[in-house]
C-alpha cells in the first residue's frame, strides 16, 4: 500500500502529466491514474477535486463546463502554459529524487 503522504506529493505532477496529453474530466483522470499505476493508486472524487480546484486557482490548469456526447454536463480540464512550465520543474525534481533513491537502493557490488 502506498502511503497517503506519497500519494499527496505525487498528485500535482500526475494530473499535469495527464493533462499534458490532452484535456480530460475528473472521472477519466481517476481512471487514468488507476490504469497507469496498475491499480496501486486509487484516487477518490473527494481527493481529486480539491487538487483540481487548487491547480486551477494557481493558473496551472483551466476548466470549462461542456455537454458530453452522452448529454451529461462535465467539467473538462486542460493544462496552461504556466502548468507546462511547472510540470517541467516537477519532472526535474522527481527525477532527482528517483536518481538518488536508485543509487541508494542499488545492490552493492561485491
């Protein structure tokens, strides 16, 4: 089980990465995270929407209400240029952490 702290720390870069691929709405974002994590990360509406609202407030994403093909009203999110810049910084930071942990966890040569 992945800790709540690690899940919380990874939500911003994950959402921005998903939206970099194209606009999407909340339920699809939740499903995408579940798919890419092979079921290890299961986000809830109650966890996702406050993060989306914060990212929107910080101008990292924009939202627009639309009617879906099925006739349902959905809020679609897309990344902004500010969000793309922030994602690049997030990637750099996460890669630094990944590289350090990889070195620490690498089996010692005998």
